[in-house]
């Protein structure tokens, strides 16, 4: 192959110049340490001719074979094996068409080499999808790998198997699916709201993901531009296609949609018995579409439940004006629509928004001395994050999440905690 590379680049140059002179076969030492960091793409004629000149000049002057071509448009290093492949494609095109190639379509050598480690059936993959889905839902995290047919498959590999299987199932194709290696994602990010991704969209995403992985040898950090938000992170992609294939595994039917929520809510679990603090109650309409939409938009892109709770608190504090009256008059929805409320109604809205994104929240009732010196009955919220209840009083700009400054927290009388406020 070192000799053949020199013949290839010489032939490429002579072909371009219309030179049919015989080409001498010379000896060259083999490359010692090929390396590569290109992305998939096209190398156009002007560039492949320049590279051919550089390679020929180096080989003919040194008697050595280069480990790589340096400084290409697709990346710093284009390795030796891929150079042989590229110029073989260029000369093959000339051989079969009689025309000079305008460009060469290139992929990383890892992808071209395409080592098939194993092959799996749709049945293998859908059974593994059920296992992965159950693991995520039981342990609130992505597994490192899944065992398929006695082979330990990493999550990047499994994502490619999942999207390929999803596409094949939709097309009625039952052929075996090869297992290959893919680089792990480096910086997953997410900014979605809870909602539904319909079949047409999840199939398009599957095709995009498969195309990217098969052409680059890499695993995407996210899917871009979904209907639920700009970024749908890698872990949630594994979860989504595991749910889709699990549904096919257990029902025999193709899923019409996938029910999605931010990854932070999938990995966040509140203690047993806390379900009462996450459901809609009288005047706390956390299941109302307008409440859900607002809570989702406020928390989109948050990296932890704490950040989600903090964002919601800040929004209510900064957007709802305080009004003085007693007991409930508006509820969460009325407070949202009018933009104002007393301590009770402001807390209804705060708790509804927290519960809408799955964060436990409860009412606290007390008798408090305010900064004015006056004592009043008062209502605020407790929000459960980071393993503790955090006090949240959104009625004053002087307060922050976990810190109350508009009344004396050292002298108040606690009247009670409530899941649903009775007044």
C-alpha cells in the first residue's frame, strides 16, 4: 500500500494534466503512526490535487510514506489509510466514468473501516430496550451498558441500534442490525418542555441521528430543533427510543407518539409518600394546560430540580403584585390571569407551578410579625428540593428562595402544614 499510494497520487496528477507517461514503481517505508481527526464531508478537486502534490513530493524526496496529510479542510489530520482510500475512489471514478472527479466524499477512517462487532435482530434490541427503560425508571439514571446476546453494549452504541431499529420497524424491515463503535457525547444539553413527540417527528429525529452517527462515528450531544424545545439531550434520546421500542416489544404496535419531559425530571425522585405534594388540589390547578405551559417555559434548560424551583419562585415574586385581602379569592388560575393576589393566592400559584413540573410543594400557615410591627395570619410555601423543605414566600421583593425578610421568622407561631389549603 505505501507503493500504491505513491502510484495513486502520481496518476491523479498526471490524469489531471493529460499526461499518459508510464509511472515508475519505487520503494517506500511504511507509515509508523497514522492519526486522524477529520469530520465527514467533501474534499474538492483543487484540494485533493494539492494534497497529491504534497504527498508525492514528500515520498519522492524522503522515501517514506506519510502518517497523514496535514491541514485539510475536514480536519487537521487525514490518516494514511484514508489517503489510499480517497485516491482509490478518485481513480476508480475516472476508470468507470472516464471523467475527473470534482470531489471525494470522505468519512473518518473509523467509519470507513466500519468494524462490525456483532449483529442483532429487532427482537434482541426491543428486549434490551425494555431493560434499559426499566433501569432508567427504577434507578433514575442511564445505565452504563446493556447486555444483548452476551455482548456488553454501551449506551452510545445502543442509541444507534435503537434509532436503526425504530426506522426498520416503521418500514417493516426485519434484517439484522450491525453493532459498531461510536465516540461518547461530550457535552449534552437540554431545553425542552414536557409534552408529546409524534411519530413523524421521532422518525425524522431517528434518521438524523443515524445519519450523523454513521457518517461521523460520534454520538450526538443532543437532537436539535425539536417541537418541545431547541435541545433534546443524549440521555433523553436513549430514553425516548427505549420507550418506543419497549412499547413495540410489549404491545406489538408502533408508538404513535412518545411522552417526554426534561431529563432532570426523569432522574429526580421525591421520597415515598410525597405524591400528595405533586398533585392538583382545590385552587391549586397544577394540571391546567396554562399552568403547565408556563411552568415548563420558566424551567426550560434548568440543570437541576433546585434550579427549576428557584426559577419558578423568582418568576412569581417578580411578576405577581401583592394585594391585601383575606383567604382565597382567586386561586392559582385567577392570580395568574390578573397578575396579583394576597399571600394565599400568590402561594396557590407558586405551588401550582412547582407541582406542574413534578416538584413537591406544600402550604405553610402561621401567625407572623411583619416588618411594620403588625401581626397577621400568613401563608407561604415549602418547596422540597435537595432533600429538604425550602421556605418560599413570594409576596415580597425582599425575599429570596429559602430566605424570608419581610417578617420575623424567629417569633412566628406555626398553625399548620397543608397539602390543600382549607380557606
